[in-house]
C-alpha cells in the first residue's frame, strides 16, 4: 500500500523560460588537457568556470556553464541524440530527494530517500516514471536512515545507516507487498559504521551482496564512534557468510558501489574529502575498478578515475560499460577506459542565486537518467537506452 505525497510537478513547458536550459555544448577533448597558458582554474569550481583569455574558447565555456549537457566526445553525443530532454518533474522546499536512486523495472519506479543532514527523519519515496507521480510507501517496518540501494530478483536491497538505537545494515523490501526485513545488522556483535550502498550479483544459483561501510559518524552527532574499520563487505545469504573483501588500505572511504552488467567487474567510489591534493592525507576522491574472480572476490585493483571537483558519490555502470557518477560538476559519464565523455551539468539544475546541494545520487532506467538534487528531481531523456532490465534478475 502507498499513500499519496503532494508534490509540485512540471512538464517540459517549465523550461520555456530562461531559468533552465536544454542545450548541448560540445567541447573538443584537446581543451581538457591543453589550454592557453594564461588560464586559471581550481578544484572548487567546475572545468567550464576556468578563466581563459577572451576569445572563442572563453565564449564556448560561457555557453557550457548554462547548458544542460556538456559533451567531450562523439560517443556521448550518440547517447544523447540531437534532442535530449531535461524535465523537472518534482520540487519541494526541503531536501526530500537525495539518496537511493533505485530503479524497479517491473513497476518502472525509482525509489529514493531524503537527506539526514539536518537531523530530520530520513524517508523513502517512490517516483512512477510513467506518470511522474510520487508516493510514500507504507512499509511493514520503517527504514531507519536508508541510503543507497539496489533492486535484484524481485527485492529492493536498502543500505541503512541506522541510528543510536537501531543498528544499520541491509534491509530487503518487497515492492509488491512493502514487506521489509533486516537481513544483516552486525559483524559478530559489532555495529557497522554507516552502511552506505549495496549491489547484488548472481553466481550460479547464489545471490551475493556487496556493500560499503564508511565512517561518516563524525558528521552525524547522535552516532557513537565507529566500531569497525572502513571496508567493503560481501554477504552470501545461502552460505550464511559475511566477510570483508576490500579494506581501508585499498579504499579509504568506500562509498558508492556497482558492478558491470555481466557481474564480472566491481566499481567502488572513494568518498575521502580531506587532504586530497598533493601528497597530503590518505585516500583519493576516486573511482576504483576490480575484477571479480571465480569466487566473486575483488582482485586486480585499478585506479579508474579521479574526480576533478567534489567526491564521486553515487555510481551506475550502464549496459555499454560506461561509468556514471554523481560529482561536484554534475552527473559525469566516463567510457570503459575511464575517459570523461560528457556530463549532465549541475550548474543548469539550480536557479540563479539558490544555495546548491551536492548531487549525491541518481538512477539510470532504460533511456532515462533520474537526477536527485535534494529539492528537485529531474529526468533526462536520451536517444539511447543505457540501462536494460536484464541484469536485475527480472
């Protein structure tokens, strides 16, 4: 059962004004690594905010600042098509749409969650992509501080951070009945730190879960200090086995996590936020790639990419091996080699003068990209379908 949740909804006509743009701006790849000598940029601003001498390049960057889509490659233009759409489908004054980004193909719904930064209770909501209506699920048991999640084999797996009285872990939700069940909440009597994201794969008949557990307790004042080192964990429900498979020596602050469509590669984002320049600090605002061996253990760690601005947070890997991440500049798209091919521009998603909130998560659903910006939800419609339903066990 789901109860209606009143939201402001808008169609494509909302973009007829000057507030938002639907344009594509293409920047040659050479400009990403070779600029006129008298340039000035820094990591707190976007690439297209880089100051360059007056002239054609300066004009191109100026146009890109307000463009909905910025392309660095013909590959991204092929994904977009000549007339991509960017529609605002919902907005509210509070941070109601921050995390989650879970596509349930059988219902064509996106499950998402609100922000817990302000101390308000974190709630889950559901966007129907056919009608752009939003409902609030009436779950059998409330989710305590839900964060990321993944749909697989008829169930939604939620990563839950929990609170000072309810430990976090992994909770399943049946989208047909709204039955919620906790399946993991401890490692030998120790609570997890802040379970942030989860992904599922199949090995033979078995379903395996990988989830990240970073220490964000310092940003949540009601939480006790961390009890476990940061890690990526693997849970095998059939074998009743829970093991840490990536340590903090490999990824300082594991955050977002997803696999390739064939389940052979694992991608994890590092949410390290301090000491990230030069030789200072430990960890990187980066994306790492692992092979999953025959026993589904992550091996052959590779640095896939480093974020230019902000941290890579939510992550999706499309059917073509392109890796999409939520970062400071928006939704960044990289090809399978790690090259940035384009982005959905964060600067185009806020009215001028409004305080920005970092985009933490989003969803891919066939040819749609659902962008969660905190107070608003945008849906980008692409020419090319990038995420099919086959990988989700449906």
